[in-house]
């Protein structure tokens, strides 16, 4: 089994990984400081969080994937002695959201994908890329709104981590 960061990746590799029971995780660009000496509070947080999946209604289309993107909402930024936190929302109005926290003392990222108040996915880790891969690898929820074939530029991503297992899960091959 192998994973890799691909610059740029192809639609076929993403679809193949998803069909074989793997995943494709967009690695986000992070908010950076526009000035050398001044760091905005949200610096280091991702610009977007994206989940990938196969289309629910393929209608013969076996070579496409869909993406559910969540964008940082600056008004939700909160900081106290222990955490820096921000909520991410979809452009489409819906009850899904992603909440990311940075634990200052532990130097660790924590995150959750929620539908209403139900936690669907949670992840944590000290390093941003691996944390985001862990958070997004389960993919799209069955009722979650998504858009077709977004590129890494359309998702404000630095690249895509693709994992295709050596042996496919038989329930995903149709």
C-alpha cells in the first residue's frame, strides 16, 4: 500500500482510488501573514477543508468524482489560553460544518465534521497534512451536498494525497 502527494494529479487516479476503497484528500493551503513582522490570529489555519467521493447517481459516469468543500469563516475565529478555533462552512446553505482547533500547549490539531450537532468524523494530530488526511479520508456523507470535479486550485489546495489499496473492497466495485 502506498500514499503520495501528487502535483498535479489526474481525475483518473482519484476515481481509481475511490473505486478501490481508498481515498483522495486535498491538502489545504494555509492562511499566511501578508506582512513579515505581523501574524494575523488565523495564520496557520487551512483556507478550506475538502472531502471527496464518487457521485451518488452516476448514470453511466464511472470517471468522475465529487467534492464537498468547506471554507474558513473568519467571524467564527475564537482564541483563549488553551485553543485557537475556527468553523468552516459550505458555500451551499446546509447543516454540515467542520470545526478545527489548535491546542496551544500540546501543539496539536483537533477537528470534527458535524451534521447538525452530530459528530460524523473526528481526528487529531500534531502535523497539519497528516491531520487533514485523517480527517477527510472517510469522504462524503451520503446526504452531504457536493460539487463535481473540483481542482486543487478551485479548492485552495496545495496538492492531493491519494491512497489506493493493494486489494479492492468488493463493496465499492460496481
